[in-house]
C-alpha cells in the first residue's frame, strides 16, 4: 500500500466519522429545538461543514476503490484493451475536470481568506474553512485520477471496483 493510498484510506475513515458527527449534531439540534425549545446556534452550520468536508475528502478513496457510479453496460461487453482505453479516457476527463475545479476553488478560497469573509450566521465562521474543502478534495481526486490512469495504461482494469 502506497503512502497516498494510506492517506486516502485514512481520509475515507475521517469522512465516515464526519458523516456520523453530522447526524449526531442534527439529531441533537432537532431534540433541542422541538423537545426543549432551545435551538443551538452551531449544529446546522457545523453539520453542513462536516458534510461538505466529508464528501470532498472521500472522493479519492472512492475513485481508487472503484466505488464511484459507473455505467458499464457497454464497456463490460468490450475487450480488455478497449476497456483500458475507456478507463484511460475517463481518468483523463476526471483529472482535467479536477485540475480546473482545484484551480478555481483555490482562487475562491484564497479570496475569502484574504478578505476575511464570514458566513454571516450567528456562529459567523470564516467562509474559507468550508471553501478550502473544494481545492483539497479535488486536488486529491486529481492525483488519484492520475494513479488510475497509470493503472489503466499498465494492464487490465476492473471497471466495477471488484478486487479493489
């Protein structure tokens, strides 16, 4: 297991924890609001932050493990060489898209960081905390797409994620 694959696996576990925390925070918010008429100022915003970060940092592991959505009704009927070509083309597209989103997302994050923008909510978190998830997640997805492109170039691939 490479250092990068260990990192993406660790981030997938952090992501799972963030989803559990988001569920816990929202459950607490609903309970506090409707049973005790004492809503929080933090639960909705922090759960949203958890869901965004959780989604973004899980992407590279999902791609590497073959757990992403794949429409393979046609590609499964192709020979191994054609499957490798399709996988390679898909990874080129994913890498290109991820590079653009990383670049643009970093610009948005940096502008908010520089200007000191906040959410304007009662918690008033800096917006860059949420916006940073985009360039981090898509930057890691870009690297994973390059790894998957290398795998497709080397030999047979599993488009359904079996064996990952």
